[in-house]
C-alpha cells in the first residue's frame, strides 16, 4: 500500500514555482477585457438555456457577441502594434 506522503513531497517540492510569474499576470491583465466580454456572452447564453429566447434576449446575445469580438480585435491590434518595429502598426 502506498502512502499519500510520498506524493505530497513530490508535489510540494515545486511549490515555489506554482505561482504565476509577473509576465503571466501582465498577460492576464492585457486579456481581461476579452475575458470579461466572454463572460458577458456566456451569461447571455445561460439566461436562455431553459426557455425560448425573446427578442430582447436575442438583442442581448448579439450585443454581447459584438462586444466580445470588438475586445478580441482590440487585443490583437494592441499585440500587433507592440510587436511592430518602431512601435507602429
């Protein structure tokens, strides 16, 4: 019979490296508008999951989808501008 203690030692040996780095936190911060827009779109879809969508529900989904796409385009534009030589897109 093996004990969990042996597994625990292997897992906690890398405990210092399990936290996100500053670069990873910065990437999450840059992507936060996209994440929030996707959450809004998901909320709109969840709201109608057990009923027939009304016209208002359809509008909410369309608006949320447009905001999600706009957030993705803005993120791509910022990424492309940052990677372009001279800082220009």
